[in-house]
C-alpha cells in the first residue's frame, strides 16, 4: 500500500507542475494607468484654437477684418 501512495503523490505533483506551467502566472494587481500629462497652458491652447477658427472664418469671408480683430482682442483680454 505504501508504494501506491508514493506513486499517487508523485503523479499529483507532476500534474500540478504541468498545470501551473501551462497556465499563465496569476496576474498581480496592475498599477493604475498613468495620467496623461496636463498641457502646460490649456487656456492658451483653447485661445489659439479659437483665434485660428476665427481666422479661417475671416479668410472664407464670414467675418470682416474688424470683427476678427475685435474678437481676437476679446479672447486675449486686451
């Protein structure tokens, strides 16, 4: 009876090793995703985007040069 237990234990160990080798290792808690770096001056970028949009509207004839200049000064706080 003793040899049968040894064989059973050895078989069990071998099976355990094979199962653990075929399965990917358990995942550890992943670190939280890194936050995207904040732009240096988001307000300035927004202002520039607005001014560029106004310039396009002026170039297409939707705004006069005076309207463009007035709105640009308003955005820039001048």
